[in-house]
């Protein structure tokens, strides 16, 4: 017999960034963060997990290619989930798995991203959230989404925020065992549904410095990062929660753009410096800043993660349409580009 579960998890984009760990193995951050979860029909991971007595070992395929499961992060997630597994019964198929059987059963995991892996579009966030959620369903865990988020966190910090839709806060927590470092839903996706997210894929190439090693270098070498974590972010978290609750776009845009810029400033303050944005990213920032200033009130917020791709949040659909027109005007697609998915500044997609 074989038992299967499929789940789909969208990625999330931080508007107040997580950058820096106080505990590397448990993945505990030096500051709280806030993100927006994207619509599941766009950037998401789909994962199918299966269990069968005929499986000889745990195995995983990512986008059709087998990958090693020996990494500590996969193992932490698998261990945490297995230790909480419960009895499973599928009457139709005549399958009965007792709690204690899970120790000797192996799982196969097949995961697909519908967007470039590791190009700074938070693929690890959707990936680990989906892995943890689908395994938790397969093994019939009784934990709620918040408790599952603390397990997903051990796969990749940002993954904990993808267990909920809408705006989500990852509370950094205080406990040394990480039990209170988990995601908390702030408002659901219906709360502020006029917002439109536009992503300009500036480059689909894999980023040069992974978030994990980049933030490790920052914590060790940047004098700015401690000031950011202790003095700046705690205030911004409170202001951002209020802006989201009041649907106050001006404050929201101001905080998102400032926080993205401070995150990249901290990267530049790292030794050796980390450059995630490129000239095209900088041109997009100038375009949005000029437009916002000429309107007198912000129309679009921008934020950049660990890569050059721009995530822009328009205050409504009309603004999003104008934004797309402006982008097409400033970055005309090459004659041979595929207009449905053309990449600004890099024709490799
Ligand atoms: C810039 O969650 O990918 O996207 O915990 O080491 O796996 P690890 O890092 P990761 O870092 C994400 C960093 C960021 C900001 C954010 O998502 O908050």
C-alpha cells in the first residue's frame, strides 16, 4: 500500500525584514519580522509526500531532480514531525498505521516550485512550509498552525510565516528552546484586498550569497545590525501592525521601503560587503520614489529580498496598471522576449 498527501503553500514577502540569527541551529532571529503571504495561485510550492512499507529510505525530489536529505535542516523538520506523529487509519484502503510504526517507516517527498528556485524569491519559505504542512497531515499531527510554524522555522526562518495567509508576524520570542519563536496571523487576506503585488524578475539566476551565510557574516561583522535589531525594528513592528490594521497605505509604504533599504544597508555594512541589488533594482527604486513624490502621497511600496528582484505593492488595481505601463516603458522587452514572462535585464527565462 501507499498513502499520499498533497499540499500547496504560497511564498511570503517580508515588509519588515528578518536578517540575523541569535541561534543558528534552532534558527532563532535577532528581531521580529512581518510579511505578506502571496496568493497561492501565483508563487507557490506544491509538495506530495507519501509513505509505504516498501520504501527503504527517506528520499526527496525538487522540481523532478533528486536532492540529498542529509542536511541538518531537513533532518530537524523530519525528526520534529516524526516525534509528534499519531495513529492513522484509512478505512477505504484498509491502511492502519500506529503511532509507534512511524519510527520504522520512510517517506518520499516530491516538491515543485512554480518560480525560480533560490533567485531571492523566498522559495525556501514556501518549500519548508509546504514540507512541514504536508508531512504533518500525512502523520496526522494534532499541532495547530502556530506550533507547525515553529517546526517550519527550523527548516528556514522565513518559512514559519508561510503557514498563514494575509499579513503575518514572526515573533522572535524569548525562550532559548525556541518554543515561543513562531508565526502569528495579524489579519487575513480579505482585510486589505485592494493591494496588488507586482514582481519584476530582474534576474532569474541563483543568488551568489545565500541568506544563511549572508546573515551569518552580517551578525559577525556589521556594527549596524545590532542597532537595527534593538533600536529600529521593535518600533517599526508596532508602527507596521498599526498601519496594516488601519489600512494606512502611506505609513505602510514608508515603513516597507525604509526597512528594505536598511536591510540592504546592513548587507553593505557586512565584511566583505554583500550586494543583492543591481543597477536595474536601483533604477526601479528611483522610478517608484520619483512617482510617489510627484503624487504627493505614496502609490507603490517596494521591497527587495536577498536578490535583485523587485517586489512592488500597489495601493490598488488602477495604480498597478499604471505601474506595469511605466515598467514596460522604462524596460522595453527585447524583440525576442516572451512578453508573458519577460525578465527585466536578463533574457535567460
Ligand atoms: C531577506 O529564511 O531564507 O528574505 O533562516 O537561513 O533559511 P534562513 O534564511 P531565510 O532568510 C530570509 C531573509 C529575507 C528577509 C525575510 O524574509 O524576512
